[in-house]
């Protein structure tokens, strides 16, 4: 029956979403045991721009990682889709420190980009992946492998948050942000205790849908999180979904606001007042709203039709991984409501290999 979850529909995906906090712990324990973040931090380039590269979810992860990198280290950074490296190589800042992100380690655009950077540009790349012994590991000079975060599902959930958290920890090591590292260790427990509350709000919201259009808004390190939330809803529920920087939404996109549009605000603390002003404006225009905030105030409560309050006692940038869970659950439960199986998204495969790739 549409909207009801039987034991097989989406079983892998929901289990992988639920396992996120435990997976973060497993990944952090692994890199702690190997000491690789410390050894890598010293071996990677200084005084150059860091370029985070990926495809799909891994590109949105790159966006969140690049913003986090600059915040935690003070170093310059940007995110580029792997295809751009091949099609517009002149847009790449050289020298730079490239970081390739790929859950599978097989995506041909990512592997080709790594090969090009190593061989043609003579740059030593760092890769992060969940697969063991994959092509990207063979091509890249350095590689962080997180097998605990690998998934059976086509859509990325725990692999996204785990790879992002580990890259943030690498940034924290490099930027001497002991406070971040301490907080990262506490995140799993804090999110575990709040998971059921988040789940309840999002499941109830999905039951009210589906909406004609889903919009995700955020700024700074949360923009990549809005992008990934948008992708989760598209992939798992075949819905029309978009994302924008929150204040950019005023510059044209707000024309689409209506009760049939669900607008999700992922609020930061740094930009809280300015972002809440957009929320209030959109509510007045008649949009349906979901707010994901660490702590809500009266204005947020007035304008949020649905509210997820994370209540995490960690630095702002460490909340990024928790902030994507509502979008993952929204994609999942909207797909189920529409009679789809989120484990088998339409037209998608787990790995994208371009024709002619090995
Ligand atoms: C990730 C990705 C996913 C997407 C799709 C194909 O590739 O592009 O984002 O959901 O199913 O794969 P990668 O991280 O394995 O390179």
C-alpha cells in the first residue's frame, strides 16, 4: 500500500540512514587507529588552493568540504565537478592540492580526473572512498578508505556524511582545531539521541505530501547540504527539487512560492538573522516550510510549518552532517508515499561509467 513501509521496500536505504551515527564512530575510530589524518596533513601541499572534486552526491560533498576546509584551516578552497577537470582543464587553479571524492572509487569521470591530475599536471592527489582496492585508490598518491561507510543502496547517505566528517577532521588536524575533533567524537551520541525525533517530524511531513516542488535553502558549509538534500528528494521520490543559497532565493526564484511548494530552510548560526528574515518573507507569501535549525527562536517557530531542532552542542561546521538527515528522510518517505522503492531509484545505477571507460 502506498505510504506504508513493508519489510522490503527501501530496506537497505532506511537501514543505512539509521546507521549513520554508528558509522561515523566506526570511521573516526579507523582513522584514529591508523593515524593517517596526522601523517597526511603533514605530507599534503601548503600555501596552495585545495580543490575538492566529485560527481553527484560526491560533488555536493565536495562543496560542503571546501567551505568547511576554509573555515577550519583558513586555506583557500573550491569544489569542482570531476567532468570540469576534463572538459575545461584551464579553469583549474595550478598549483593546487586536489582531493578526489568517490564512494565507489570506480566512477570514470573521477578516475579520469585523478589520472589527468597525477600524470599530466604532475600533482599528487588525495582520494577518499568507501571501496577497497578500487581504481581511484590505484591512481591517487594518497587514499583514505572508509569501508565501514560503504552501502548497498544506489543513493548515498551514510557514505556522504562519513566522508564529509572525515575530511572535516583532516581540516581540523591541519588547522589545529582540537575543539572540532573533540566535538566530532561526540556527534554520534548526540545525533543518536535525537534521531527518533527528527524521523517523526519528517515522516509526518512526507505523509502530508507529495508537494509539486521541493526547494532547499542554505548558506556557507550548509549550501552543499542543501544541494545534497535536493538530490535525495529527486533520486528517491522522482520529485521536482531545487536548491539555492538562502538569500539568492529572493532574486527571482521566490516567484515559485505557493502552498504546493515545500521550502526547506537549513539555518546556520552565522547567518541566522538574515536567513530567518527570508523565512518570514516566504511564509508571508504562502509557502509551506520545513526548518532545520540547531536552536529555534520565536520567529522561526512562527514561520515553520515543520521544525527539526537539532540541539547539538558542537561547533557550527560540525553540524553539517546531521543537517542532511532530514533531507535524506524526506526523500525516502516521499518516495514510499509515491509508491516507489527508494532502494531502486528510477534510471539510476550505483556507479556511472562513461562509454569506453575501463
Ligand atoms: C556517486 C554517484 C551518486 C549517484 C548515482 C551514481 O558516485 O554519482 O551520487 O547517486 O547513483 O553515483 P561516486 O561517489 O561513487 O563516484
